[in-house]
């Protein structure tokens, strides 16, 4: 089994209740949804915290 493609989608997930910290109140969290396709037709799905560069690293370092 070999990875044939890696796709990413940025999503904003609303929080059920706001999260307050000393510097801000958050109403949503940003995530990257990752789809990994294989040569056998299997697609894996995962998620990661979005930190500005996350999507770029995944696409440049993991994608074949």
C-alpha cells in the first residue's frame, strides 16, 4: 500500500461555549482535516490543530 495523494481542508469549528483566557475570548477553533489516499483505494481521514503553517507542512513534506 502506497500513499498516492494527501489533501487538506481548513475548517473553523464553533465552540459550544466561549473559552476565555486572559488575552482573548475564543468562539471557535481552527482545524486542518487531512485526507490520505492510497493506491488500494483506501482513504484515511485525520485532523490536526491549525497553526498557520500546518497545512503547508503537510502538503510540502508528506504529500508524494
